[in-house]
């Protein structure tokens, strides 16, 4: 966890170890729609109807087309750097956590008094980053194409980032803005960094393939499965990679209307009748 409220953190983390080349995606993946849906949902103020998740779905059917790709595609070099930097950071922290854990275990074997709680905490740290690593792997191997777009500030309604579904290409757009420096109530700067935004939006991408969220008929994030717990998970994920006070961020979110919607956790948690209703609506293109 980076220090909170650090007044001198750079806006972009670790620019000095940027990797300048990124393996180009297969040619077919270059296909990019000029009709990308940029009607996006602001991750910092996700929109959602306050009514029952089963009555609000709009009635503009859009045919569901299964994408044939199975990769995370950066839209350009910048987006590639963003993804590689993020994955490297996850790897770095995972390795550090593993080293810490094994050092503790070695000491214990050697007869040093190491408390179980300390071991457990170190194990939790390993699990935390292993979990993110596994999510990224699942996304890379899934049938869904995730297209990462950098510098999207100003191109969408969101100042920070968004996760949207491209109705033409059937790709999921991970839109990452340039972030922002914020002066907090204590007079310290906090930073919403591009890596933080990427981590947040990729969490939504993973939630999508796990059927924890869906996309509305117009491609915007949301749909019947989207609830407060999904947003909270993304906020917490993002905060692991930015310089921000997670408590004030969560507090700000709790003031939103999404707080009143904490179900359903996922498609799997629906009752058989709800599943049936969801399936019918999905087949009719209400969401993807
Ligand atoms: Zn979000």
C-alpha cells in the first residue's frame, strides 16, 4: 500500500521503468469501430436507476454477437504501457509478498518465534496480489476482447475512466483517463493515477466475465447485475494503485444512490425465476 496523502508523489507512477515496446496484437485485432460507444458511466458516479433491477431495463433490443477474440488489446502504445506497467506492478508486489512470506516461514523453521497472525497477514498479502494476477490471466484467456484506451479524458462523459461495451465490435472498452490531482481536506494532495483508473476499470471487466455485472442495451456499464458491492470492489482495487484516502473515497460513494442496491451479487446468486427473467431480457438484447 502506497503512503496516503503523500504531497510529492508524481502523477504518473514510475515513469522511469516504462517499457517502450509492446507486442503488437494480431492484425485482426486492429479492427476498431468508428462507432464506438462513448456513452459511458463515470466510475466515480456510476449511474443506475434506483428502482428494482428487474423492472428498469430499457426496451431497445440489440442483438448479442459473440466476439471471437480472447485477448486484452491495447489500442495504442500508451495503452500498452499502461497495461504492462500495471501488470508489472502486480507482479512486483506479488513477488515481494511471496519473499516476505517465505522469509517468515524460514525463520519459523529455524526456531524463531513468529506469530501465526504475522504469517497469516503475509499469506493474505500474497493472496491479494495472486488474486489480481489470476483475474488478469482469466481476462486474457476469456472469449471477450478487452480493448484498453488511454488518455480518454475529454472523449467520454467520464473525467476518470469507464468500462463500456462496443455494440459493433462486441469488444469491452477499458477507457482510462489521465487522472487528477486533488487537494484533500487536510491540505495534502491525493492522486487519481491512470494506473489506479486502469485497475478500477479492469476489475469491472473481470466482473463482466464472471457475470457479476453486465452492460446496458446501449453499451454502458450497468444493467441488472450491477450493484454497490461491484462498485466498492472496483474502488478498493483502484485505491491499491493510487495515492488516495480510501475511507473518504468510500464515504463519498456511500452518499450515492447505488448504496441502496446491494443485490444481486452475480448471475449465480439469482433465484431460478430471476435467472429466467434475466435470460429472456438478455436474449432480447437488453444487456450483454
Ligand atoms: Zn466503477
